C-alpha cells in the first residue's frame, strides 16, 4: 500500500430521511447512489452524464449481488462471497475479476486488480450520518471500463452498515 492515495472520494448521506448517498471528489459530486424504495436492498447508481446501473442482492446464505444496466434485466457482472467469508470476487465481463478482501472488525474493504495490485480501499467511518471514504491507490483502465466499480464498493459498505445496525438494535 502506498503512503498517500492519489484520489480520495467521500460518500455521504445528505439527508437522514432519504435513502440517497452522494459520492464527492474535491467537493464536486461525481456519482449518486439511491435506494428507490424504503428498506430496499436494491440500489441505483448514477453518474452526472446519465449512465445508470442497478445493484441487486441475490441469495440468503451467500452474499451475491448482480450488477446490470438500469432498465435491463440481465446482469453483466456480479460479486459473490460466502457467509462469514472475508474474501469476495467481482466477476466482470470478458473473464476479468477484481478481488475484495475485508478487514473483519475495521469496516474496511480492499480491492485488487487481476494482477494483485491494490486499486482502492473503502472505509466506513462511524458517525451519526453515514460517511464512507474511498482511497484510490492506483490508476487503472478498469475505472474507465467500469465506472460503477467504486460506487459498488460504497454500496457494499452501506449494505454492511445496514445489516450490522439491525443486529445492534435487536
């Protein structure tokens, strides 16, 4: 891991009432993550240029999420991990794969490209308002090809936060 990230994104939830998150880079909004229905796990990620993707949960005992373009039925990518596993894999088109390693008690996930280079880290900060910090360590053509990849990392962090909050309150 490098000493300083080359980019730092911050995802926040501007309103406690709405299930909407904004991803910012240097105070400019670069993406949005919105849950269309209250208490839904399906989310829609969008960029300012109008591109949209959906993240859809699948399965009970294994955590699988499908990624598809908004308005389409067939997923083109997915991420899957098993119950209590600290590793997952984002299966991209054309046989590409991004490995995800989570740090169990640190609310942190590291993403690695197919060559084993660390691309970015997603870290959830505990506060009254949800706050997620994404540190990009390496530039990669994967970011150009799959601009939803960083938003997916934030989505998984939000999902993890929602699931852990359910256990804390019960």
